[in-house]
């Protein structure tokens, strides 16, 4: 990759909860902050964050407005709200915002990814996992065009290859990897 990211943004949908769990369980506390949009309705994201917190070495919580990012922290977008990156001094925070669904989703991956492209640019790593439709594809392309490194999950390990396939079709993908290799790539970002 050539540079260590300061923030990792992840988008996931159908079949993604198990993939997110697999990836986070392999990561040490020294990885950069991770912000995740998993397509889930309100009421489901808080228990999902609690489960991930128990299964990994990372601090995993449902995101709150203006939470400041730090290494080893994982924020899960709350169901029924969008999540975007914002600057906070020399660091980043997240903003939990309302608004209409984007690509039929709330939270929308594209909202997070477009903010990462604008706010973090080449200091971000974008990862798009399994899911139907195309949410996240345009945002991942925007991140790629802003200099971020971008990864999608490979077709063989996806429950639904829709979102990764859409991102590949837009030309915004640097690597196509299975979940275990994505975890290893995240670990190597600190080298």
C-alpha cells in the first residue's frame, strides 16, 4: 500500500455480519480506527457491536455523535442513521446524522465512503464486503480517486457478490481478497 492509513472504513450487507466477525477476531488492538456500516435496522446494531466487542481484542461500540477515532476502536453505524467522518483537530470523529435513505439504505455505505474520500483521502483504507445491490460502490470509487487504497471481498467467499461486483465495474478497486486475507492486509497496514 505504501502508506499507513489513519482510518479504515468498511461497508457490509447480506451475509456480512459473519465476515465482519471473522475479520475483527483476527485483528490486534494496534490497528487504526475502524468505522463500519453494516446494513441493519435500528435496534440490531447495538447488540451486534456488543457481540463483536466480546469476540475481538478491539473496543467495539455502536457509534455516538462526535466520537473521536483512535487505534483499536471500532465504531458500528447505528441502524436508522447515517454515519460520516468529520475532522476533529488533527484526528477524525464521526457524525451520526439523519436524512433519507441512500441507495435504499439507512445507514448507507456510500454516505460513509464519500465522507472518507473527502475528509481522509489517501489516509483512509476502504473495504467493501458481501451484499446485494450497489451501495458503497460509488463511494469506494470516490475513495480510490482520492488516493485511498480500496479492497473488496472476493466472489467465492461472498454470500452475495453484488456490491463488490458493482465497485469493480466502476474501476475503484485495488485488491480483491477473501476475508482472512483482508484481515492480514489490515494488520500489515501498520508496517
